[in-house]
C-alpha cells in the first residue's frame, strides 16, 4: 500500500522545487535596485502611523475554537460514511448518538452567541474584525 | 557498443524505479505544465469576460484578440523587482508564497482526468490512485491557509495581518461545511478513492449531483469561499484593506500567490466535477440512447465540465457584490453547516433503508 504514496512524495518535492525555480528565475531576470523608500512598510504613501502587532478582535479566537471542535467531528464522519451500507441500523444509531452530541454542542454555541461576529453593542469600544 | 539510446530507454522503462519514481514525476510535470497554461489563459479569459460583462472590451492589444496578453503578463511579473520590506520577518516572508502554491499543485497528483484504459500497460490519466484520496485532498486544501496567514503576519503590515486573519477565519469556517458536504457522495460510492467515486457514479448510472443536490450546492458555495473569490473576497477587500495579505508582495512572489488562488479555483472545480458531476463520464451515463456521446473522449468531458465551473466563478465575480464579514460568517455557520449535517443524516437514513449497492 505505501507504494501508492511514494509518487505523492515525489510530487510534493517537485511542487516546492517548482516554486523555488520560479523565485530563482526572477532573482536573475529582474533588476534589484532596492532603496529605503521601496523597502519601507506600505502605508499609502504616508509615514508609518501604526504598529502591526497590536490587539486583535477576540472573534478570530472564537472562530478558531469553533473550527477545532466541528472540523474534528466532521473528520470522524468519514470512516462511518465508508461502511454505512454494511453497518446497517446498529451503526446508524451509533452515529446518530454521536451526531446528537454534535448538534447539542452546536445549539449551545449558537445560543451562547459564539457564532455572532458582530460586536455586542455599537459604540462599546470593540472594533469590527 | 551496440547500445543505442532507444535500447537504454527500453531498459530504463522496465526498471522498478522508473514506474515508482520517474513515471509519476514526468506525468506530474506534464499535468503541472498544462495547469500553468490553463491558469495563464484563465486569467486572460477572466479579464475578457469581465470586460464583456461590464460592456467594455478588456485586453485586446497584445497579439490577435489579445491572445498573447498572458505571456506579456508572465514576463512582466518575472522581471519585476522582488522587494522584501525592512520590517518583514524574512524567512516566513520568503516561504509563504511557496506554501500557498505547492499544496494546490500537489492535489492534481490524485485527480483522475480520464477513464482508465482497458489495454494493459497503457498510460493512465492520473499520477497515482490513493485509497484515501478524498481525505488527502481535503487535508492539502487546508494547508494553503498556512501560507496566507504566514504571509500576512510576516509582512509586518497591519493591512496584511488583518487580511491574513480574515482569510484564515473565512477559510477555516467554510472548511467544515465543505468537509461535511463530501460525506454524502462518499456514502453513496463507498470509496475514498477519486477513481472509485467516479466508478460508483458509473455503477449508479447517475451523477451524484442529482441525489446529492444539497451537498453539491453546499460544496460549491463553500468552495467559492475557500478560494477567496467574489462574493467572498473579503481578505482582499481593496476598499478596506488595500490588497489584504499580499499588500507587501511584489514581482514573482505576488505572482505565486496569484497562481495559488487560480490553482485553487481549478482544484475546487476538478473535485466538484469528480465527486458530483461524474468526472470523465458523459451526461446521463445509463441512458443508452445517448451512447453516441461516448465518441467524445472522457478527458474532454472532464475539462468541459471544469471549464463550465471556471466560467461560473468568473460570472459570480461579474455579478455579485461583496458580503459583509458578519454576513459571511452567518452564511457559513448558521446555514451551510446545519444544511450539510441534515444532508448527512438523510443520506445515511436512505442508504441504510434502501441498502442497495449503486
């Protein structure tokens, strides 16, 4: 079985190699003039007004948490999907219980407002993402 | 010496290393070259089509009907200066574009472009037929997020960082319904291999898009969102974020991000065609009266369907306005996920009730 996967490794190496070749090509083809102004951080032509490492909206963190929970559960459905036909009713009820837990969690997150990305109230100081 | 290069070649083809390493590598390079060409002309087609949709001409000056425009664009991007901002985190800034492009290209190593030939020894239309191809595709497709968020963070520019974060939040949200939508066809086919899924549709005599219309819809909407295309192109909302995660990128690095986005469009189309629209099968594969359609080779059917999807992508861009961020999240979490979960349950119920092999 691992024999099928060997070509994939070759392809991964080739794909990264191709990216590197393109970069090298432009390094030789293009003229590098450089200059301080060109290498400064983009701020629409103004002097830099703001840091980029600053506090971010907590919503991104919430989305990440929701993702971890639900994507892992989605991955658990794949093995069941493969054997659903042979498994018949016993397996269907088993996965039904699993999905019921998943849906309960989903409903809980929804009711708690974990899926809301709008700030709680206008003018409360939080910024939109 | 009686050895000519032909003898050497015949000898080499017989070696086990050849079938294991060199044949896949050569096939993959050919496929990648075709994909590059396709992307170059996809960009051109997009600019022309958008031109027509907006009642203007689009690029038509370089070569006849503007057909050499992509070549000019590529040359321009190659000779542009490759700037690295002083404040950027160098290694991550340099690595990010490759991380976006490479996974999208590797996916093409498992996509079957055409039917397997009946004659033994004849070349097949895929590089390798993994038994877990669908999981492999989903896994690699989500790797592209790393490149985008790494590029946004490494640029050390607030526009880039916000664009990268938005992009990550969006792609991560739509990955869940996308993964769930694929469970339905999987249940019908009973196989994770892409070749197996197409063969499952041949056995059923019906494209999975018909019994799995809900999953098909969810998959495609999530796919458009995954590629950051209109109407989900918030990461690059130029009125708010300049150019999003690739604000600081120039020259060939920008081209690599661009290449990644278009390669991902083709990936989404190719997987949608393989899983839902019968891959290389002709329309209505079980209707005998349409057998004359088999005169068109399977590869042509495959690419015809892929082109239809690519046209849809461009059409969307010419038609829909951009979503707001909260609308985007609502659509993903409150509509597509419940819809795809319901589809999984109903499909499971039907499969167990009917208990009939396709």
